[in-house]
């Protein structure tokens, strides 16, 4: 497996959102670290070739998120972690995602807050990895709505409901020393959810 970071808050969200999903698409998957969550589903990991993040076998379909090689209404859930800001045309990615989602399907974007995106952008001059977009969650909500999604920013505390909340509290209490680090890490993330209207086929 290539390089990639897996976060428990993302895992909890994906488990929750994929409960009724049969087909799941990941955009900009890198090492596809969440693949094991979808062993009982039809999961498709997509990315452009990138030898820094990927190892052989991580990517199922090489494709830019700007031109998804899938038929309309093929997926119930699409998600992308820390990748949207690397894609050259965010609005187009949203239109493509809308096209390949089934009615009632959802698009989960896990991304960074604006100040972190600015830092990544600055540093990208040195790394040689092109970084394309700096936005706020509000921009993403607006662009998702332009693409016909119902869209909201997910307020982070409400993410941790039920079992996920228990797990989260346990984890933070059990790690008093890295507590500040964990909180900082979590507070760097922003989560936006788009829903395509209509009801999913039974
Ligand atoms: C910072 S990495 C994140 C990888 C992975 N999602 C993770 O969280 O570990 C950004 C990813 O976006 C991918 N990417 C860049 N441009 C893309 C595009 N146009 N379409 C799809 N993926 C793209 C890169 O190849 C890279 O795998």
C-alpha cells in the first residue's frame, strides 16, 4: 500500500453514510486506505497516476475526477479525502459527481480549512506536486448547490453521534498527552456533504 492517512472520524462517517449503499466511489484515493470498510460493497477507487501516494493495486480506475468514466447514476456514495484541493476544476468535479450519483446518493468531501490549504499551496512550490484550489467550506456548499446538490457543512461535533461519539470520547480521554495534537488535527478538517435529491431505488 502507498502513503495515506486514515482517520477514525472519517471511518465513522463512511460507515454511517454507506449503510444502505451498494456502490461506492472514491475520488483522488491515493493509497485507498478506506478500502477495507467496503469489502461487502462494490467499491471503486479512482485517481490519476501518482507514484508518491499510490502503490500497485491501490487504484481500480485511473481517471481524473474532472472526467469520470462511469455511466450516469452508477454510485450511491462518493467521497474524497484531502484531494479536492488538488483537482484543477472543483465545479466540474461536482458536476461529474452529480452525474454519476444515483438519486438520493451522497457526496462526502473531507478537506482542510482555508488557512491549511493556503499553507499547502505555498509549500507546493517546493514539493513540485501541483496544488490547485484554496476555498472555504462555504465556497464548497455554494458550488455543490450550483451543481444541483442539496449541500451543508457538517458541524464537526454532531458528527460524533452514538457509538462514534463514545469511541471519540474514549480515544481523547485515553490520550491526555497528545490531546492537544488530536484536537488541532481534528480542527484542521472541514466536512461538506452534498445530497442528490430523489429517492434511492429499492
Ligand atoms: C494529498 S493526496 C490525498 C490522497 C488520499 N485521498 C489520502 O487522503 O491519503 C491528493 C490526491 O489527489 C489526487 N489527484 C490530483 N488531481 C486529481 C484529479 N484531477 N483527479 C483525481 N485525483 C486527483 C492525487 O493524485 C493524490 O492522490
